[in-house]
């Protein structure tokens, strides 16, 4: 019976720690970018920065692709990167960065749910129970008032639905990658899928927004641009490569641990930035993380 070597174990824990810090910090970087730029500008420039960094990896490989692979990579680029990059900033116009980071932890449960509904995979009683617990946590988070107590359904913070929509996009993308990319390496999927959406991101950024005008006129534009550049190049491009390395080296269960550690860093950044979390928020956070843990156990 084989087991991980001490060197592999140490490498995997190092990768897990780095990814936790990178992805857990993404939400505060989005928040800082939104101080100057619109949600669309943040999302589009994030994609431009990420795709540009990976051009040395994507351009030499694109000539070997079939038309079917190109089509599937466009789908992967849209679902796995482009659409979520817009949804998260939209959510954070009305949600704190820390709560957005917690809601993002629902992705593994939506992977199970999307698989059961659209890809004929089995959903267990444990999966269903975890989804139920996490759903209660989400309801608490989006209905809890800052002054204490809970809103009625009319007072629900619907911006949480943008995060859920992003989680669903990630879920579909994971199943697309699993079923349609058996002949491509993970680095090819990551880099070329970003290349596929680069023209769309550039067109939107410079033809559909005031991005250039803000760069020329806003006093804090380049500081905010720096935050989003880090978000794209480190939080998207570099993190994708590191995660693919960890997935190959570690077990799927170990790789899934990042789901539980990201919210911790997101909450820490939010508190350091002055965000206030009250008792009801902590109850909702506990519900989400507990539900994900139950539903994602083997």
C-alpha cells in the first residue's frame, strides 16, 4: 500500500497554505478595486491581467487544438473565469468581503448538486443533509440585519445570489473539464481557456466602460489597478497553476480542504479592514462551513 512521502506531504501542505492565503485574500482585493472601478471593470481587467500573464503558456499550445477543443475551452473560460469574475464584484457592492468569501465555500456542494441534476452522478443522503445545513446558513447570512434580528423575505440581501450563481458556474465548469478534456493537461486548460476570453474582456473593458477615463482622471486609479492586477495575476493565473499541481500530487479530499480554509482568511481580512460581524453572521458562517464539511465528506 502506497502512501505520501514526507516530501510530498510537506509540499502539499505548503501549496494548501499558499492557496488559502491567495484565494482568501481575493475578496478584499475586489473590495479595494471597487473603490475606484465598477464591478464590470474589476472583472474584465482581472481577466486581462490573468490571461496576459499566461500568454507564454497558452500561445504555443493553441495551434495544436481541434475545433471541438476550442469550443469547449471557450465554455470553460466563460464558466470557470469570465462570468464569476463579474459576479463577485457585483455581489460585493452590497456584501462584505468576508461574507462573500464564506458563501464561496458552497462550491463543492453545488458540484454535487449540478452533477446529480445534469450529469447523472449520484447524490448521497450525506450530500443532501450537508446541502440542507448549508442552505440554512445561507438564509441566515442573507437575512440577518446589521442592527440585530432577521429581515423578512422582502428584506433579503439578494446580492448573495450573485455569489451562488458564481458557485454554480464553477460547478458546471468542473464537470465540463472532467467530461470533455481527457486529452488536455491541466495547465493547457487553465491558460488557453483564459486566452479564449481575453478578446471579450479587452473589448468590454475599453469599448464598454469608463476604464480608460478613470485611469486618466481618478487620483486613486493606479492604486486600485494594482490591487486588481494582483487579483488577476496571482489570485487567478498563479493560483490556477498551483491548484493543478496540488490536485495531481495530493488526494481529492486534501485538495478540497482549501474550501474550508479560504473563509478564515477572508474573514480575517474583512475584520482587519473594519468589517463588523455580529452573532447572526457567525451563526450563518458556522452553518455554511458545517454543511459543506458534512456534504463533502467521503
